[in-house]
C-alpha cells in the first residue's frame, strides 16, 4: 500500500504561503498515519511502500477535516491496477483511521484470495 499522491507521482505546486502551509499540514498528517501504521496490530504483515510506491497494489488517500468536518479524518482505499475504490470511511482520530484502512485492505484481499506481503 502507498499514498495515492506518491503512487501517481504528483508534485504539488506551492505558489502561495497558504499552499505551503496546507502542504506542510498534509505531510504531517501522512507522518501520523505512518506512525500509527507501524504500531497497530491490524496492519501487521502489510507493507507500506514509501521508497517505491509504483510497486504498491493498493493506495490510500487520507484527509483531516475535509469539507469543514473539523476533528474528523476521512480515508479512501483504492486498487492501483484498476483504480477502483474499495472502501472509504470517516474516523475521529488517526489511529482509528489507520486501523480501518488496514482492516478494509485485509477484507478486500481475503475476498479475492490474495495475500498481503
């Protein structure tokens, strides 16, 4: 699994101070996700691809406070081969979000008979 932006190779355009602030916030939110990913038992056995995101079979988008929903984390899980949305949700904190993403990934892999390395 990887972040959608990493898998797509998106490079943000940071023309204004507001764009720079939002990008820094996004980077911090992703780091919080990665920290939770490393410690939660629900994510054990799942590999998060930061250095080679093109190898990932799944990608995830995370948001904190999307559409003004302050204090709420939103997520969407996709398959990278067909860019199909598999699952999505909203949680109250980054640990709950990360747990939900890993559980959704496992349930989708188990349904198709795949294995997460």
